[in-house]
């Protein structure tokens, strides 16, 4: 019996299990993604703040024990779901004499997991001047910008006011990503960098901007309130109900406060639909984030609600009709693992419906403090320990877990990698 070809679009939390767990003796697996590694998104803030080497915050798709896996560093520009043809554009323009010729990939089954794109709400200047935190390269740029900020503020002849402007870190987004980035940058300064730059101590400010009236809106109100009080005690400024009108190289402009200077601007808002979805003839929700609607077996649906043969969708770009789930890494991971198991069965297709196993929702607040929600709610150091332990659980290999644990030990004894004792 000839092998079937399964094409996987994407390399995120939904796609990664398929790339590693699909039976290569049974399938030709072809992964198409502009990114060649799984990005450990929950660990990026920690990596940017020097808790471990940035390379540990990603996992390669290609492994020596799975050499038959085919990976194409390319973007899927369009997909003919009827004739089973993917139109791709290479993402290797960084080479001299760039390879830019479009190509096609044919398949028998396809898993759509392109993820989402950064939501800037079309704010003028945001894409050009803000930093993001979705890849290890983003984390590297953020780390470099923090160092540049400190170097600039340390130059002679600057007024106190100018120093404070340069040392102002603004974070747009009061969800878990924005709060955890705030916490890690707070720890980076107060645990390490202020001792290296005592002349700047007391001049660094972190401000969180969010259009909502409170932070951590996906958490229970009591946990949101606790988080805001914890951040307030750390002298983190919080500008809720803040409407950013435009972004410039050194300042943002808000409806409420006008011009607000910054040295570092991190944009950590929600998701918007992947541009690929605009070209796919699939069913999407009438309201909210446009996502591919699937049935309980993760089979993509046509606009009329019928199932598209041999077409599955997982990750942030997909949702189950009648059982909407949030765009969380844990949801995507469970879907990818479920679909891998079902496609590896003798039937070659899902026979059991997908069931999401809810896991605790946690956020770090800095200085060994946190919040955790789930079957039980708790805060403080216990929540921080649960969050830190959970960080290791995101790693897909024991090698990464061991190396990150060793890095934490070195940080404990000798400071962070970018601010050593």
C-alpha cells in the first residue's frame, strides 16, 4: 500500500506534535512553515530577561531520528482544498540570490495550523516601532533593546528627565503575555541590572497600557484585582482604558494623555486572523476572531457546514463549532496530540471526538509572586512555584528541561546571563 502524504501548515503548538508523532512508516509528512522551529512562546519573556539561553526557547522540527520528515521553509499562500494543492512561496530571502520561485505541494490529507498574526488594531506606527514577543528572534531583539536603553541612559551630559524618558518601558497589553513580560523585566532590573548601574537605580519605570478597564481579563475578578495590587506595590504604572492613537520612534500618543515617551515599547496584545484564512473557502464564526470552524473530530467545514474531506484544522486558527476554546498553547497542543494519535490508528482518521482537558491558567507577577486559576485558585509564592514548574512542562524534550534547570542554577549563583555578578 502506497504511503499517503500529509501536509502540515505551520510549526506552532498544534502542528509540532504532528511533525514528531505521525507514523513515518505510513505517511509522507511534509511541514510547510516560514519558521523551522517550535517557539516556546510561554518561555520567551524569561529568555529575553536572561534566565536561560535564547536557543533553549525553541525546538527544531528536524530530528535525526525522523530524517524522512520533509520541511519546507515557505509560506502557504493559497490552498485548493478540492484538488488538494498548496501554493507556496519560499521564505529564504535572507540568502544572496534569494530563492523566490513559487512552488506547489500535493497532498492526500492536510492539517491547517497557520496560527494567528499580531493584532495591532491598525495603530499607525505600531509595526514599525514596537517590539513583539512571538519568536526567539523577538526575544533576542527585546534583550538587545534593554541593553541599548541602559547604555544610552548612561551617557554623560543627560538630564535627569531625559534619563527617565529613555528608561521608560511601556508594555501594550494587560493579558498574560504582557503581565509576564512586565514581571520578568521587573526582576531583571531589580535582581541584577540595578547593581551594575547604580547611577540609574530608581529611574526605570514600567507602564502597562490596556484598553480594558482591568488587567488579566481572562482571570477571575478577584485574581485580576490581586494582580493589579501586586503590580502597584512594585511601582508598576497601570494605564487601563488607555487608547493608543499612534506610535512614533520614541513616543506613543494616547487619547487620554497625549504624548508619552519611551525607551522600549513592547506590543503584547491579542491575535488577529492569519492572512491565509482570507483565501480559504471554509466556515468561520459570524462574530469575534475569524477562525476555521471544525466539528468535534477537528475536520474543517465548508461555509455550508459540511465536512471537507481529509482536511483538519488545529491551533489558534481553528475552533470547534459549538464548543469554542481560547487561543491558548495548551489547547493547540492537546489538539495536535489528539489528531496525531487518531491519524496513526488503523482507520487513519478520527473515530473518537476531541475532548479538551482543562489545565490551570497561571500568570507571573514578579518578585516570586503569581496568580493561578483552575479547579482551585491560589496566589503568591505558591502560584509562582507552580508557574515556574509549569515552564519546564512546556519543553517537549528532556534535554531542554535539564538545560533550562541548569541555567536557573547558574542564575541563582552568578546572576542572569546578560547581567552577571
